[in-house]
C-alpha cells in the first residue's frame, strides 16, 4: 500500500510543492509548526532514517542540499530546524523518509 507521500510523489494527491527534481520533492506541511514548515524527501521509498543504505548516501546529500537552498530561499538561514523522526516511538506516522525544515520564528529549546 502506498504512503500518502508516495501518492504525492506519483501525482495522485495534490501538494503545495516548493521544489522538485528527479530525486527529491519538497512541499509545505499541511499542519505547520512554524511560519516555514516544509517536508523534504527522497522520491525513492526509504521507510525511515535507519533504513538508509550506503548506496543511498548520494541521495541523502541531495536532500541536504535542497534543505540548505530552501532555507536560503525562505530567508531562514539564521535559525531553523531540520529534523526527522525515526519510528513510531519518535512520532513517525508516515513511513517514507522525510525531513522537516522548520523556521520563520524563534524556536524553543528541545529537551
């Protein structure tokens, strides 16, 4: 069964995309935690962070480059959070690796 993110990647569901290339897609979160809240993910189906394989590393580097470029585009380079949840105990609800780029306001300390 396809995840909601795979359906977005395949064009079966709409999303407010802010970036897309052959490897990565990024779109605005529908429940933003801050003024800027963008989900960035590889198009390749990788369930979670622990499932990244050695051969996936160039793809992960591409995701990180996209995050940096979007931080510049949205003028949040002075303060943002880039995070991923790994597994249900961490709060992951969609099992397609994705990163949250969150910023645009002062963020509180974690922990």
